[in-house]
C-alpha cells in the first residue's frame, strides 16, 4: 500500500533520551517501563516496551531513542504508555532499538 508524503507527515517521530527505566514484572511479556525526555516542547513521556532481550535498565539510561509521540495513550496493564518506542526485529524477532547517531537535541523530529 502506497501512502502520500502528507500521510507520512502525520506520524510525529521524535528523538528522546531515556531518563529512567525499571522492570515491569506485571506485564504479560517481559517488559520495561521507560521515561523519555523529548525536550522542552514535548517534555517527558512514558512507554512500556518489550525490549528486555538486548537491553538492561542500566544500559538504557542516557540512550537516545526514536518514538512516535502522537499516538493516543494506551493502557498496558496498570501503566499508561504515552509513546511508541521504535525498533526493528533481529534475526530472532527480538527488538533492536533505533535512535540517532550521533546524538541530536531531544525533541528533534524525523524527516
């Protein structure tokens, strides 16, 4: 299915830095709860992510990630996920995060 550039522009993908991460043992599948700083215009947002295979909470602190910031919030168990952190599946189907390299200002919009 083809989309127009206008369709692409509706998806707001931003860079942000993980400021806090903790295990989410109540989730059905192994997950973390993350808090991500998207800069002064968007602020800090929360996300639940199934990224435990390749990452520890300590390795995620300070890491820049890419996330969709304009989806409606979604209840994940008892946790409200406000953004969708993006990644690609590795050869085993586990999430490999994407993010800018080198670092960019938090809140930078993908284009």
